[in-house]
């Protein structure tokens, strides 16, 4: 894998206690981290996400296979629950450099830069064990960056932070990655958190890599019906390809008199899953473009004050859609409303069934 900073090949990890032929095993044929790029590792609980990070960090004694570092600099890992030792924030950030024998002047320079990078300079003299959870996470990141790592492994770095703190930390972290060109792997179960930073996405299911690729490619074209909901493609409908239109789009029948078009190569007669992202369904109340998939009605809605999620009855199924709350359609949608639905063929993803 050209340009890889950290690369795993034929990686196998069977944790203690996972015995027998049916025991859990992490199995990764090939995976690489690239300079200045963030790989978000997604998957359900128990998929092996944290085990993968520990193996990349060299912390899994049961690991087999090869993990190779192709660049100068250490591999740093930030754990899900940061732990501070007695002493000041600056002292905690400097600790990795003491163990590495870094000269005093260089230590001061690196610590000052790391504190400034994560907005910790005003807290430098404060006792680290008196900090809030969000502040401790910033100290843990400063500890990692002070080492000037080639690769950085983050295990649930935003866990327990509110949305505002997540956003602020994501901005600082993204700037730190840009400035240092470090290669990053980020483990999270939360898609929104992953998308705040990710350039690429890897999806782990049952200890195996189900899909790896550029962020938008994975979001728009998940490999199978297990990956699709994990990356936000929550509308999955069974259908059959019945024709191809003059533009070359596949015509898919969902139910009698309910058809849609997909800009995809598919064999006529093939049974497929139709994947549609909620944000791609265009909805108008009582009007609009009905040429693509027709009419439905609102079953229920749910709003967090920023986004409205609505479930639309259509073709014997419920399509989930999202809209901005408090304006336009997001303000108008209510259960029982009749709506017109439109969908671009390029936003319809077909998965063999």
C-alpha cells in the first residue's frame, strides 16, 4: 500500500477466553493508515474495533501477522478513559518526554506547543486530577501529540462529551492533524462523531473488515445490508429490477405500481435491496415532483430541535427522511400529511439480494 505510515497485513487476534472454532477472532487481511488522513473504524459492539487499535499499537500479545511502521516517529494511543497522575496539567503533558530522554529545552518547546494546540495553556498549572472529563480528554491528546507521533490511535475520543464539546474538540483535532501530518485511526460507535473527522471509513463486523474506502464512497455505496445501516443508509427496501429506461437507469419495482430508478448496472430480473439515505429523499407537502417515486403520507415525526426525522408510508414500507427543524418542510411536516416524494437515480443504491 503506497504511502502507508502504518500498515497491517494478515492480522489475527484471538483474545484470551475466545476458545474453540466459534470463538471471536479479529481477522484483517490488509489495512493502512496514511499521513494526514483519518480512518474512522465503525462497527457494532463486539465487532473488534478496540482490539484492532490495540493490535496496531502493539499492545495485543495474542496478535499474529505483521504491523509495519513506514515512517519515523512513535505510534501513540489515546484510550477511551483518560487517566491523569498527580501534578499539574503541564507535568502530565511532559511525562512521555521524560521517559524518552528528551532534553529540557526541547521538552519545554514541545509541551508549550501541545498545550497551545488544545487550548490548555491557561490550565497549565492546574492539578490535572481536578479537570473536567472534556479537559482530561484534551490533556490526553496533548500527551499524544507532544511525542510527535507518526501514527495516532484514538479509542472513542468523544465519549461522554456533549455536542458542543465534540464539535470544539473535533475542530482542534482536525487542525492538529493538518499541522502535523499524523496518520490517524479513530474508533467510534457513533457515526456522527466519525464523520466530523473521517477521510476514510473502515467497517468491522464480527471481527472482519466488511468494507474500507473513501468516506463518501462508503456512505453512498455500502457493500452489503449489514454495512448500510452502520453508515447511515437506514432505508433498505426489497425490490426487483424489471427494466432499463432509455437513459440506461435500472427500473426497480418495490410493489405493484411503485417503481423507482437507479443509476446502476443491474440484471433485469435480479432481486435487490434498494438503499436510500434519509437526506436524499426530497419531500413536498401536497405538491412537488411526483415523477420519480410518487406519493405517501407522514406516519410520525421526531425532532431534536435541529433536525426533524419523519417516517413516510410508501409502497407498503416506511421511508425515513430528515429535514432541518424550524424552517420550510421541517417546520410543516406533521403526522397524517400527504406528501410527494422525489429521488434522483444517482442517490439509489442497489445491493444484490
